[in-house]
C-alpha cells in the first residue's frame, strides 16, 4: 500500500518541475481567452476606426466601379490597376490588422506570461502511434474539449438566435426603411448582437481559464518518489552529504590539531573543556581561539599540548566561557580581556622562569570572568 501511495501523483509540483515544464513549452493556455481578446480588439478597432474604414471603402468602390475608357482599350493595364486597388484596400485595413496581430501575440501573457520554446516544434514520432492517438481521442482532456466546444456553440448560437428573434420585427422593417436610415439601424442591431455574444464569450472564458489552470496544475503533480528524487538531484544524496560533512569535520579537526603546537596556552575545565589560545602582539588585535573541544577532544588537545610543551592552565569558568562564546579563529570577547590578560601574563612569566630561572610564577586564581558568560551560572 505504501508503494502504491508513493506512485500516485498527490504532491504539488515543485518550482523546478514548473520551470522545466515551461522550458518544454508546457504552460496553461486558454484558447477561449485569446479568442475573446481578439474579438474584443476587433470590435473596439471597428468602433474607433469604422468611419475612416467606411470612407476608404466608399472611395475604393467608387474608383473601382468608375468606367475608364483608357483602361477599356488597354486591357494590359487592368492587372496593375487591380493591384493598385488591392494595395490601397490593404493599407486602409492595416491599422486594424496590426491591432489584431498585437492582441493575438500578447493575449497569452494574460495567463502564464511570455514563453518561447522550440521543443514543441521538434519531431516526436511517439505521437504517430495509432494506439496512443485513439486513447487521446477518448481521454478526459478530449472529452472536456468536446463538451467545451458544444457548450460554446450552444451559448454563442443561443445568444445570437435570441437576439435575432427578439429583434425580428426590426430586422424585417429594414427592407422598408430608406437606405440612409436602414444602414445606421442595421449597425445598431449588429453592435447589439456583438455585445450580447461577447457577454456569452465572457462567461465561457470565466469557466475555461480556471479549468485550464487546474488541469495544468494537475498534469504537473508529482509522486512522492519524484519529489524525493528531485530533492536528491538538487540538494544531493543525504548519505553523500553526510559523508561530505563528516570529511569536512575531520579535515577541520586535523587543521585545528595542527594549530595547537603554535598556541600560547591551553585553558581547561579540567576534564570537560579545553581551549587553546594564541596571541601575537604585532599581528592580532586580541588573542584568538585556535582549538577547542569537549570530553575526548578536550583530552586530545591537552595531550598534544603536553607533547609540544604548551602551558596548560586549569581555569574552569574561563574555559567554559571561551568554549561557549568563541568559535575557531574568533578573537575573545572584550568582557574576557582582563581574565585572558592575567593568563597570558602567567604564561610569559613561566617562559621567563624556564629560560632565566628565578621564582616559579604563581598560577592565577579567581579570574574575573563575568557570571553571564559562564554557562554554569546561566544553568
């Protein structure tokens, strides 16, 4: 049962899956939205440019139907004349055609933005499989498209028939009206029918756009196994990542251990924590932590320090504070300057004793470590 659930597409698509689908040309698209936008643009263009287009057409018809005796006796000039009239007609309609072209190109931006991909144009011989073709004919998508086409025809045809039937008396009266009255009357009837049909188209768009978005999202859904596989591909295999982190920690530990012989002093708890400090007056603003560890690692730090004659000082509050509030390579906090200064002063006195002799320096006691920095007091 668990394996079956892992193979079911129940997971929402990831960002990577959505981006890959866009690269493959798979985006949500609504033909009804594009059709509605183009028809509305055409209606608006005719409304704004109607008088100009009608005047241009009247002039072209007048010129085309004017009898020219010169053309009547020189038939070789008829084709150039026809070409001239055709070009004039095209130029007259060019603004409207340009508007429709722009709307057709940019209407897809209303749903899923601009997309240019050549992958859908690449040959896919799998689509030539007749079995798959028949299965696509009876798929849910095909049935929904068929139902949508039937509904669109029913809505648009029904609205058109209703408008015509409602205005049947006005339509029949057109034949009895003078031309100068019949043409404006016909125009108002056409615009009324157009507005009613666009209202029906808007209803279809309101249903189709959410459906296309839902269907596109459904197609991109992923199984739990696909999500896990994608996580491995993008973030790496967890086992490999754990192995890499382990190797990085080991390399960092080795680098840390190699710094212990150069340290000035190792401050211990004495058994729980060890922190190695180093200070160079000319190179460092304050002493820095070159190594730190707890329990077994603390014991190893002390062992390496003894092998390399690095002084070891038991100062539990200071060791706890340094271990808690300092990372490798960090300078010590200002609140610990005084305590560490006493420790370094003891170390310098110890070095002098080993080289010159004299009285053995006394280990510092009761170092001034702020209580708020000591984890033992915080607990």
